[in-house]
C-alpha cells in the first residue's frame, strides 16, 4: 500500500477517533494509527474515554493484531467527565468498534500479569515522574526487536514528569554504537522510539 493510502486511512481513523472524548489530538491519533499498523500485540497504558483506543483498534485490523488497554479508571481531578470501563466500551461501540482486551487495573499490576511480547506500546498513563519511570521499567522490556514505543505528553509544560522520565530513560540507553533503541519520530506531544536490537 502506498503512502498516500496510509495517510488517507490515518486521517479517516483520526476523524473517527475525534468523535470520542479524550486528550489525544487529531494529528496524534493519525500517528498512532500509522505506528500501530503491525503484526502482534498492541498495548496502551491509559485509555480513559477511548480516543487512542479507536486509533489502535483500527490499526490492528490491518494485520489482525491484538489490542490490550490498561487503565484503573481512577477519578482524576480536572478531567471532566470522568470515565469508567462501561463508558469506555460505550464510546467505542458508539463509533462502531468492539472494545479490545481491557485490564482495568493499575499499570504496575497489569505488567505483572501481561506476559506477551509487544510490537507497539503506547504509554499515556499517570504523568508524574515516578509512575512514568515505573511504566518504563515494567513495560519497555516487553517490546520486541523492531517494535515501537510511544509516549504521550512529551514536553507538555504541565506534564513535566513525562519529559523527565523519558529523557532519563533515553539518555541511559542511547549510545550511537550499541543502543537497542533509535529515535523514530515526534508528532505534537507524541514521541516514539524503535527497538533495533
């Protein structure tokens, strides 16, 4: 499939995703779709109302990949309206999609029970430094060679925990000669890295 068709699909998926409440921008939803078009297991840490889930479920259809969403659905100040597994599922059904696997628990707990190799990992859970660091420690080792990890809210002023944790991780793994990870791209506040070894 040529790049124009992929871009058209990504834009169509992004429009669908924007019908669901969420914090992901249209351009970020399109980027998630493009990165998620792969064989294997797609995992998102933090799904809230389901906007990012739409992008991943649509991407997964291309290669019959599986999607697993992880979210404890805690009440979060300044996010209105609140979500729940039922709201998340209803939002997906409202745009004609079946809800994927859901681990309605904290990310750290989910990592302990999720034992599959991951081809695409999207981290958009708790944004404080300690939680992002924990997500990296728990989930990044599960990403297979050639797999991609994306972090949301990188360089966003009110989410400096993401920036600090991701920057520390990147500096700890980056070495021009031996790094297992390469910078992939950045779209708005969505930054991605590919595992190369």
